[in-house]
């Protein structure tokens, strides 16, 4: 019988929800400023900062996913010493990292 792996909580569902709520709030503030035709310094700052927040939210989501993938890869490779053998294209040509 295979050993049961410990289930990790699904934090990505919460991260996606937070990202969508943040983007929806920022876009609603932009739409409000455009709809009302506000032409004040505060409205301009709100619109520009909304786009900054959207950009940083998306960037942190993407790079957070990449960072977690790298960490998961390292954990799997440390648990299984034969993880690297034969997994990479060209490993039959001696490029698998073996001495």
C-alpha cells in the first residue's frame, strides 16, 4: 500500500480570490472616476495608483507561483535521489548531471 502524502491546504484559491477582489476594487474606482468625470488631483492619483496596485498584484501572483514551483521542485528532488535521472531531454547523452 502506498504511503499517504500529507495534504497541503489549498492556499491558491484564497490567493486568486484576493487578487480578483483587489483588481475589481481598483477597476471600480477607475470606472467611478471616469463615469463621474472627476478632474481633480486626488482622482488622478487614485487612477494611477489603481494601475500600480493592479500591476504589483499580478506580478506578485505570477512570481509567487514561480517561486512556489521552484521550492516544490527542490523538495521533490531532495526526497528522491533518483529524481534527476532520465527526466531531462538529452539525459541519454550524458547531460543528466551524473559524474
